[in-house]
DNA sequence: TAATTATATTCAAAAAGACGAATATCATGG
DNA sequence: CCATGATATTCGTCTTTTTGAATATAATTA
C-alpha cells in the first residue's frame, strides 16, 4: 500500500474547497498573496495556511520579490487531474473563475495602467 | 464555493489508500466483498466501511446476488482522474495491481475450473 | 423457524484536519 | 536600528475521520 503515499498526500491537499479555488486561480498565472487575499476576501493567515498545505504537498512553489511572495503551480500536471474530475462529476455548473481584483497594492498591480485593470466585483464568503 | 461540493466529496473519498486500492481492484471487473476480503486480507467490517464511503460518494454501486454482494464502479470516469494523478506524481513505482486470489468461496469463483484461477500470493498488510 | 453465511452498521476512542486568534519573521524605507 | 508592510507560523479548540470491536441484517438452507 506504499505506492499510494504521494497520491494520498496530493488528494488530501486537493480535497478542500479553498485549496481547489486557489489552484484554479493559479491556473491563469502566478499571483502574490495579496492578490489572492483580494480575490477571495479571506483573512491573510487563513490564506497562508492553505498555501502552506499546498506547498507541503508539492503542488505550489513560491518566489519572494521584495515584500511580496508570488505563488505559482509547481506541478501543472495537476490540472489534468482537476479537469478529469470535472468531467467525472455531474457538475452543478462550474462557473469560470473570477478574474483578479485591482485592489491589490503589489508592484505588479500598480505597474498596470488603471484602464488595464479589471474592476469586476465578485461576491465571496468572508472568512 | 458551492460549485466544489461534489468534487470535494469525491476527492475525500479518493484520499485514502484502502479506497484507492479497492478502486484499482474494481478497475478489472466487479467483485464481491469476499473477493476483496481475500485479495487484501482485511477485516470484513473494515472493508465494508471503506465500501460504504465509496458508495456514499457515488463512486461504486452494489448488486446483491444471493449471499454475495457484488461491487462495481459506478462512475468509470473516475479512472481518468486516477490516471491523471499517476501522471502527475513523481511515482515511486506504481506496481500493477495483483490479480484476485482464488481463496474466495463465492459461486463466481467456484464456477471457474481450478486451472483458470490465479494462485499468485501477494503480501498485504493485515488490518 | 433456527442456524449459518455474507455483509452492513453502530459505537467509542484516538488521530487528523480545520480555522480563529495571536504572534513571529523578513524585507524595506526612514 | 526602528517602524512598517507582507507573509508565515504557532496555539488552542472544535469538528471530522479513522478504525477496532461489537452487533445487526439479509439471504439461504436445514
């Protein structure tokens, strides 16, 4: 039963709505924590905890740039798993994920001209 | 975050070595509980518990035939998920799964001629 | 109907996971 | 070096999951 060890770790990491949502967000591009904070409206510590689990499972990697830490997917093959899952599930309706908010103050955001930024308001649960 | 509910249930069901093993066994064909018992060498109640979780997640279905209850995969698309996972993981070595033992007394087994049966002995953890 | 076989469910204790609150770390600007 | 901004970690509590043990149920045969 040892052959499963890694798979189990990854499946456990995936089996959580917040972490799935993070991975969906990172599908589009890498993102700093403040981005994700703005996107989801979660407490910073909560977000960090979830990122920690994803990191421990080897699913995401991080890169520090000054104040900000950028997260990216470390194992893009994981999306094949998620896609296959979507196929397998009598899916309610998997709405495409909301784009990033512009409320993040990281240099990457501030570098963009205001008109480039998306202003889509999304409703998320507050945690 | 509601779109994930079903996926989460399924992922949780998958995130367990015994349940993954059961699904791998059922990949080949349906099997009665006694088969799986003989194959894995687990307690009957333990096996039944795991089957219950898989059933609750909608992953397997059962069919009663006299004394025996045969389990089969209810959502074959799930194997696409498992295959994708295998691809994604720096897999130790995913040994092909052992064939069924012949020690099961169900009619399906007894119907086979002795020479048809596999006698491969496998080592499994005893639970 | 009673005994038997195959399987399912319940119960309880231990372990693991979730998450809010508080606190720590790390880089930067003054 | 100190204050601040961004992020990470620790801690405590609550909930869920895991699993052995015991017990229950369903089908079958005597």
